[in-house]
């Protein structure tokens, strides 16, 4: 199990100890953070908590790579 706040979006050329590929299925803006739900290619749902900003790093339907150290 990986805690949602330890995951982050990876740039296309970036690597991490653990990399998960998937597609953003939904997101929720929660005050100062954004919670993303990503469906992996295997069908599992992964939750990622990201710091809030004016520009969202991903939107519903985007293919993304998540990583953690």
C-alpha cells in the first residue's frame, strides 16, 4: 500500500523507484489540495493527493504516470 500523498505525477522522461501508468478517472478539489483517482491498465484504482494550484497537472481522461520513491 502506498499513501496517496507520497505519489506524484511523473514527466514523460522522469523515473522513480515505483512507476504506475493509468488514466485519470476523476478528481476532487479539496481546499488546498486536489485528490485524483487514476485507473491503472490492470483496472485498479489508485488515489493521489496533490498540492492545489491554479493549473491542474492532469484532467479526466488524461494518460498519466505516477511515481514514488
